[in-house]
C-alpha cells in the first residue's frame, strides 16, 4: 500500500497543518510521500495514480471544508476522514449550530454577520465572542466587552480572513473536548477539560504555544462524562462524521452547549487528539494504523 499525505503551506493556519502532517509522516508504517500544496500540486497530480489512499491534513477553507475531497473524489482517490458533504457542513459553524440544535442540543445565542452594518440588527449581551464562521484553531477570535470592541473585532475578521463573522454570547463555564473514533465500538478517547488560568478562553496561543498545563484529561464526574459522550455520538451520527473527529463543548451549571466539530482534528505535538490517544496506552503508529484500517474496512 502507498499513501499520499497532503498538507498546505499558505495562510494563517499553515503552521498547525504542517505540524500535523509531520506527525503522520513520522509515524506511518506504510510507504508514503508528503506533498505540500499548492506548491507541489503539479507533482502530486503527475503521480496520483500510484497511491491507494490520500490523507489530507489541512486546516482552513478550500481544504478542510470540502474542496480537497472533491478533488480527490474527481481523481478516484480514496481519502481519509469524513465524507465530503460532512466537511462542507461542519466547516460552516453557523450551519452546524443550526443542525445540532435541531437534535435538541443547546447552542450559544449566535448571529452571522455578512457586513459591518449587520451589527445594528443583532441583540447580543456582553461579553460576546467574535470569530470567523469558517476557520479553526481560534484564528481571529476575540472576546469583546462593548459595542466598540465588537465593531473592531468584526472588522478584523472581515479584513483578516475575508470570511463572515460569527457573533456568539460568551458562555461562562468550562470547556471540554471530546475525541471520537468511528469504528465498531464508536470509541470515545479521554475527555479533555480546559483549565483556565489567566486568560479568558482557549485561544490560538494557548492551544499551540503554551506549556499545555491548561489541559486536564479528566475522568471524575461520571454523569457529565456520560452526557458528553452521548451527545458526541448523537452529533457524530447525525452529521454523518466518520473515522475520527473532535467535538467541543462549553459546560456550566445549567447546560451543555455545543461549540464546534473538528472533522480533521489537529495532530501536532500540542494537539488534543494524539495526546488523548496516548492516554489510552497506545502509540501514534497504532493510531495511524487504525485510521488506515478503517479505510480498508470501508473498501472491502
């Protein structure tokens, strides 16, 4: 078997994507080649017929949404992770919120802004979170305390990402991340609790440039653990996620709020999914083997 690992070298989330791609490259047991797109796209297209499977390791629109999966499907190359339509839905945070709310899971009060003048039409209390609708890794994510900060944050999202801005109520509570593997057992890996210290939310810097002391893999509150696991399975099935994903929540004394689905979870040394996997007493080559075995199972 020969595998193509595909990653992405431009724009703001490139560092995370390249770190994740390196994890795959360093731990895969099969013959493989790594292509950094778009720089090496022509090289990949010249040799794509020699690969049995592609593992796209991308973050951001055009790639993590659905386009890379459309390209691979048009070339008749099997790809790891969820179906193309699932990536397209889950990359759109607002759309995902609407769908998840339909199955009875609470979401923060949210507004999608396509223009700075849309701010006049929203009814939001402060503090409020502002972030791009179609980005991951907490890029251009802001906590705002008043209308001036809100306007500045929305402008920054438009200018920096060229994306719509998603404005949400700030939920005071504790953030949890639930890594899930879709196999015969639908396995939930150890759940991570974000232990806030001097910052207000789990931002990009804390995710990828901290000492990671804010992350606690917790197993004490069995009722909450059960509820998070059940909601994660319900969302996973409803959105037709496959193979591996990570679903994030904010929890307070009253509710469990859905935040987002990561259909291509980060695989850098700082990322939640590989660290949760290691806590199950298995090494990263075993995780890569499992991802490939899920593909083999689907293509018997």
